[in-house]
């Protein structure tokens, strides 16, 4: 099953990567995920975040809970803040997207 808004998030990453210098990408290959998905909010504003979440909000919360329990041993995201929910979800999906991108670079090299 494809994750909610995966193509949109992947397109965001592709646009971001196009704006980066190739040497910078090489020098920061281990930190691409951090730079793209952790330094800026993907969605700003409660109204925009609620709209973006749509009818998938509970599936998204479940994804975040599972990820945070697996990686941090507990849940840290404030689920009462739609902006935080969207941005954490995009961060999680972004990990997969950046991993796929890095694997493709390695295949070409």
C-alpha cells in the first residue's frame, strides 16, 4: 500500500535536491534527510495542516506512534497540534524517500 501523499512528499524532496549544488550533496550525503525534512516545516498553519491531513489523520497518527515507539521507545509528538502531526509524518516518509535516493546514487556509482 502506498503511503498517504507519498508522491507529493517525494516531489518536495526532488524539488529541494534540484536546488542543491552537486558537491554540497556529496559532502552532506549523510545529512540530506535532516536538511530537507527537519530544518523547515513542510506545512505551516493549523488550518493548512488540518486540510492536508484530511480523512487520513488517524492512519497518520498510527504511523507516527509506530515509528516513534520503534525508534524512540515512546511517543513524543503532540497529536493535538495538526502542524506537528503533518511535519512528523512527512519526516518519517522522508526517511524512506532519502534512503531510496541514496540507493539510486550508489547503483549509478
